[in-house]
């Protein structure tokens, strides 16, 4: 995994992280939480995420253990998969499924294709890690499904972006008792969701190698 380590420690990446460390100011994140927030800021150059990223208790620890055991990852759209596929292949080779790619060409009335795809994968892989970076309808569908059963996913990453139903979907997620990493407000997007997932993969790999940081 030499190539894996060297790609993470590229001089430009390290310099960028050093700049973030200098500019972010005092914070109360744990080491693992900060590793995630730092990578989101690195992917967006937006320090607002310092205040927008929220973690439920135990979410990171549960995700790390599950990733090490090959837990499936379900993304809402292909752009999120593209953003994590390289690192997944270099670490635990978890299966990645894309909700919108398993949806009918013509959705049911009142539903989006991504929403229907997410409903399908919840039924097939309820123990998975669900990553939403684009479609608030997919996040709402996932929250409804979680509330209808005592079964919980390993983790929900809720980071859709936009103006319509986005803040509503995130508020519903906040009130849903599932392990979650949530980006508040209108901001988010596939790059943000992918950055969160990639940070978790790195944390899981470092923990396995005995170089993990405190959660």
C-alpha cells in the first residue's frame, strides 16, 4: 500500500491541510471528527463547513468497524461513487451501489427515480452505509424507511445540496434515530459527501494499520 500512503501524503495535500489547520481556529472536534471536517474543507475551500458538519454519537466508530468488515456503500448518484471508488479500491474494496441506477426509467407518480432506487437498496441492504450528496428526495425516502422499522443502517451521510427540500430533508434526518453525519443548511453536494466517505475510509485504514486517531 505504498502508493496509497504516498498519494495521501502528496506535498500539495499536506500543504493544503497545514493551511486549513492555521486558518480554522479553535474547535471542539475530536481528532477523527476533525479529519473529516478538514477533508471537506479541502475539497470545497469553504470554511463554513466548520459549523455545518454534525456527527451523532458513535457514528464514526461504527462506520470504521463496518468498513473494515466490507460493509456495502450505497450512494444516491454516480458522482458520489466516482468520488470514492479509487479509495475504496485501495482500502477495503467495499461493494458500491448507486440508487439512481437501480430505479425504473419511469418512476411512480410523485416519486423521483433516485428516491425509488434508495427504497430498493434499503430493502436489500439495510445494514449498509448510505451516502446522499445530491437528492433530498432520496434522503427523505431513507429516513421514512428507517422510521418504519427498528433496523438501523450502519451510517447515513446526509449532504444533499440545493434549495428545494434540502433543508427539510436534513431536518428530518436530524430527528431520525440513526447513526449519521449530517451537513446542515443548503450546502453539500457530491464532492462533500465523497469527502466525508473518503475521510472515513482513511480513518478505517489507519485504525487497521494501528495509526488511527482518537474518535
